[in-house]
């Protein structure tokens, strides 16, 4: 069965902005939460946003990081971005990452 989010995450209103991604159970440091975006040059900013990528918010003090990878879990060459925890996440905590949507001049 397809699950757009890992079973330990939910989407709910955020105090940061709009909706956010929240843990419903403890998530250990270094957990790969999955793909957030897949590269496709036909789209704005060259990425297709996946369900996981649509709801985590920005923070200057993040508890997750975004990494670039080229090979997926099955060994296919697909450039994509993934969300990884930087610390243990407690139940109820919002997941955040440091990111920018543009390069300041």
C-alpha cells in the first residue's frame, strides 16, 4: 500500500507557517525520512516536490537537513533530495530544515 508519508509523521497546523510536518513518535538521530524532491528540468526550479517535501518548514535552528543524492533505494540513477534528522525528534515536535528558495544578491 502506498503511503505518501512515513507512518510516524503527520501534517497539521504549524506555528511557523501554514501546515507543518510533525512526529507522532520518537524518531532517532540520523533517520532518513525519505525523498522530498525529484529532479526534473521541465519544472520550475528543476524539481518536483513530493508529499514529504511539501510540508516541512524552514528554521535557522533546524532539526533535519536536506541532502542531495543521485541513486535511489533500488539503484536507479535519479537525482533527488532527501530529509535526514540532525537529532532525536520527540513525539509532537515539528520537523524543520534550513533552506532558501533563491540565492540572495
